[in-house]
C-alpha cells in the first residue's frame, strides 16, 4: 500500500498497535499527514517526544474520544484513510463495566462510520479480534457487533464513497494485555498460573499485524473481513520459554475465557475464500460483487480455522526467538 501523500488517521493511536503503525508508516511511507487520535494526552505527549510534530513532520496529535461524534467530524475532515484501533480491550474490565464497553466499542464504531461517510473518507479499516467469533464474553460480543456494523456500513455509503473493511486476528505478542508481561511478573515469585494445560492461542508479532493491516487497506474492496494465516502456540510452551525454572499452577478457565480460539467459524466458511497467506470472509449482502476475489479459492464446507486444529505451530525454539525480540 502506497501511503505517500495520503492523510492517514488512526484512532486509539497511542496504543501498542498505533505506536508500531506509526513507526512503520514513517519508516516505509511518506504520508502527507499521520494523525494520532486518542483520548490520553499524557500518552500523546510521550509519543510526541518519539515522533515530533514540528518542522516538516507529517505527525499530528488530536485529543478526542470515539464516543464524541462531533469531535470525530472535526478530526476526519480531509482524511483519506482511517485505521480504527480504539477500543476497550481488557476482558475483565469489559465484564465489570459493560455500559462503558458498549459506549466505546459499539457506539464509538457507529460514530466513526457516520463521520467517515459524511466527511468523504475513502477507506476505513477496523481492527477486530478472534474473540468476536462465537463470543463468550462482552468484549467479544462488542467486537462482533462492530464487525457487523463496519461490513454493513458499505450499504450506507454512496457510489464511490467511503469503503469499510475489518482485519481480524489473534493475540499480539508484546501488546498491552498480552500474557507475556503477566508471566514475567509472576516469574519473580517462582510460580506461573495457567488456567488450563490444554489451552492454545493464535499468535503473531506486532510488526506482522501492522503490515497485514496496511496490505489489507491496499487490497480491500469494502465489506471483507481479512484473517491472516498465523501460527498457534501452546500456553504451556510459552510459560516454559519465559520461566523454565518456575512451578506451574493450574487455576481453571476463568469466566469469559475459551480453551481454544477461532478465527473463521464453520458458519462463515460458506462465504470465505483463501489466498496464499490469508482468508477473506466476504459479506453475504446484495451489494457485494462476487467477482471481487476471483483469484482466491473457496474452502471446503467442513473447514474451521481454530487454534487447536491449525496446521502451523510455533515450536519452543521459535517462541524463544520471538520472545527475545519483544
């Protein structure tokens, strides 16, 4: 994706994804503007020290909340491309504060859609999660709602207007909310807690996640949910890499937690196609043009992309090399 001379805005831009996105875009592209939209002025101040907005810099810092519709209208003026990364992501926090999760993850998504359409934004890529598939917690349910809204937003946009798609992937190594910082902290006490020894997760690096999103922005027609082909890992293997000398205590699966994650469900496979390194879940709506992905192949009816049946796995050695880079 050539972002040269484009005005790009990322909501939730001071988070883990936003900072890595900024690093990669400034290193590999020459955007006209790169706007960081977030509600935390301290994090914006810290990020400004890394990426100044002075001189000929394309950086801009915009304090605002996706709950504030009017602020989004102001921020989106003249923007070409939006990456929507703002969300409440912590599962326990969303369970305890359900109204807040709905306000940010669902109402905030609606506000982004409305402002993008009305301000003439060309492309919007929303970040989603494996927890949106067959959700068992409120965070996953809000991300499922957001996915549905962004896909169907294409029917509200005029011919030649804004196009909306989603990128759905699994756990990001080293991001806030990752289990790695938890294990590293527990290591000091000599005991690692794992909910279940059978637990598996999809896993990818922050850099790969950012590059995947940038590529999907380039390829999107509007309406797709893009899912990368990424490896799985066993949580027990990760604990062994991070704290081989520690005792492991199994505490049982917590409310809202899955034993294995799903990225493409059996109900989605009927309208999912496969390319070399990703799956494309196509919308089941009358406005979708089926010829958009003729170069991709359909999947068998019994296919399901889950972390325990994945054909690609991280070995202990590979996990060790990845953890060293976090």
